[in-house]
C-alpha cells in the first residue's frame, strides 16, 4: 500500500522518505483519499472541528480539536486516553470526517469522542517508538506464559499506548478464558498496566494483514471495514464448488468476496427456471444437470440416459415448462437443441508475431522426409575439390 513516491528501488526507500507519514496517507492501512482537500469552505462557514486519528494496524477513532490546532493528514498528535495519553497519526480532516462519523453512527457530542491535547513533541515520539520496538519481544514472551498456563487462546497482537502506561493484548479463543492468573504474571513480567481484548478471526486477519488466494492484499486490511455475514448459499448461487478449503480465506471463515457479485448472479438467475423443475416430452422426462449463467444455457439429460446431455437456452427451457403447464405435447429436446446457432470461432490476427500454439502438435514425418531428400541431393552433388 505504498504510494509511488515512497516506493523502493534496489531494496532502498526513495521519494519523500516519510515512512508512512506522507500527505496522501496512502502508505497506511485503510487509507482514505480526501477528495475535498482542494476545495475551500464558503464564507462564514467554520471548518468541522473533528479529526480522524489512526493508530496501529488501522485502528481509528474520532477526536475533537478543542485547541483549534492546524492539523493535516500525516501529523502525529497526542490525544486523550484512559489513563494518560496516546499517540496517533491524523488520517482525515475536514468535512469528510463528518461523513465518516455519520456513517459509523458516532455523535459529535458523545462521551466516546475524546479530545486532542497537542501535536506530538519529539519526546512523545521517542517514547512511542521505543515501546513500539518492544512489542514483538513481549508478544513472544506472552505466548510462552499462556502456553505454560495451559490456556486455550492465541495472542495475535500487542499494542502499547503512546505514553507506555498501558499495553493491550489482542487474543482469539473459541471459549471463555480465565486469564486472571495470566494478567498477574503479565503485570509482574512487563511492569505495565494490562488490558485483554478478545477479537474475532476476521478482525485478527484484518489487523495482521496478508495475501489472499487472488494474489492481492486482504480486503479487510486495506479498505473493507464492515464484516457482513457470508453463507454457503452465496457459493451455491454462483455455481461454485462447495469445497471449504477453496471457499475459506486467511481467517478460516468464508471469503468476504463471495458477496461482491452475489446481487448480479441473483438478478441473472431470475431468467432461469428452477433446477429441480423437470421437462416432460414424448421421448421422456429430462432433468437439469448443469447451468451456465454467463452463457445463459442449461444442460438436460433424459432419465435413464444420464450420459447424453442436451444444451438449451433459458428461454427454450421456460418455453417447454410453459407448454407442460398448458399440457401441450413437446416432441423432444433435440428439436430445440437444433435451433441453437453454432458459435463461430473468432478469427484472431497474429499482430504480435506469436507462433501457433499447436505448432508442436503436427506430425514430424513430413519434416523427416524433407531432411532425407536434402541429404541425398547433397551426396549426389560433386565436391568442389574434385
């Protein structure tokens, strides 16, 4: 998710070298493009006095700018926390914050909306970077303690507060976990205030990130913020194989992308007859074997002749079903199958100079004969020295 100016060359960073604090905010997870940034406010209208602040791994909250600080995307600020203060990065300002608060149903006068203290000083940033560098080592040690106590839980991530006064341990577990003894050992081992927060498997994948089966970064860690329920019926409507290994994502749950095109499939399926509807003809009763939503065709087979499939369009199948309801005689499926036009193969021009893909499929017998003829001609010719 790095912007073009922060990309690397030969393993070394180049461009703005802001390491994730550039003004476009495109180096971060769940980044938002401020399309109102180049527009000025009308006369007499004060700018919206709330900002969105991003913390570790895409965690975002809204804060009130009570001090009327001049803030822009990428600024590091110290915000109110309980207890002490936290350090984050401004991810959004202006009127888009009002839109985001309305979308997430956060009222400006709510007690959840805390205030911004100041722009972070160098001391604040030094303490923040120091505790962030300790998180991996503490996570490894915390997992060792949880295993020693035989707790059925997985500590997936640790996030320190900006002033190092509190550490939040994110974990996943199938059942309830009694971690009273665990908190005591954590507090004695790490000498800080401990908060345990349970998250779901989808939230864990969103925090940690990863690469999906499509080869791209996970949607939940880049732009997807709401996790809607996904059922196996979404795969059935799209004619996908009900293989749990292929339908599951990095989190072990059904992929969120199964819902992306579901509405289009449901709209297309309205023109198709039900797959459990049988076609009655004089030749026999036909049962649906397969459908192709993209081509708009179905394949039917007579009962007892399951190996012979007949291709029909959705319109033809609906016509036969309508005739069956009217108790009109239908000859056979072959009569409708003949009406289908044979698709013409497109004549592609070789504009890039590529060879034929079937050039190695041709028999080599003719080539051997030509080579043998050339050898005989060479033997029959007198040599130049003679």
